[in-house]
């Protein structure tokens, strides 16, 4: 297995999170500057194809990209507070009619950066009938994902307990 980890806006891949994921899969984690790389979707698409990626994990804007990459390549994904209901910067997303087979979305009810209501509204309007999808609302979670919560859901994702 190979997992693509996609960090959030103005962030970078954290070693501690990479180490958690590496317990289950080989991890590819690029550092992208989304504000200066509107072609981030294409960059990540190239990585998926070149590295034969089998899973995607993303947070915030990385969750937004992960959502659409999982759709394009029909890959299972784990998304933390994905910014799919928002659009803060312009990224060039190109997708035909892919289908994500398995999606676990974890959202913090106290997130004031990526509003859970906007994400839920997007998910309700997006046809996911082809996808085994589970949305988990965590009442004690905000935008930042602590290592304990991250590890818990990574374990569930790789052990097919998350959907």
C-alpha cells in the first residue's frame, strides 16, 4: 500500500502524523505552497500515477484536494475537516467522472476555519450513492487535529472500521 498525505493550507506534512500513517502504509507527503502552486492538483495527480498510490489522507485544503483526487482515481480516502464546502484560493481541478469507493470524513464541531455546516451542505448536494461514505462529527474537535484523534481514525481507516 502507498498513501498520499496532503497537508492543509499554509501548513506542511508533520513528521508525527507521517509516522502514524507509516505503521499501516508507505507514505508520500509533499510540501506544497498552494498559494503559489495553483497546479497542485496536477502535481498530486502525477504523484498518484507515478507512485501507484492506493490511499489518500488529507486535512483541510488537503482534504479538499484529497476529495477530488479520490474521485478522479477511485481511491479510498480519509479526510479531516475537508474544505470542500469552501473556496479560499483558486486551484485548477480537473476531473471526469471518477468514483471514490470508500470515504471517511472526520469533522470537528468546533471548527471555525472550515465550517462543518458548509461541508455537510456540499456533501448533501454531491451524489455519493456510488461511495461507501461515513461522516464522523467530533464534538470536542476544532480545526487542528491532535495526534490521538489522528491516530484513532488512521487506524480505523486502514482496518476498515471507518466506514
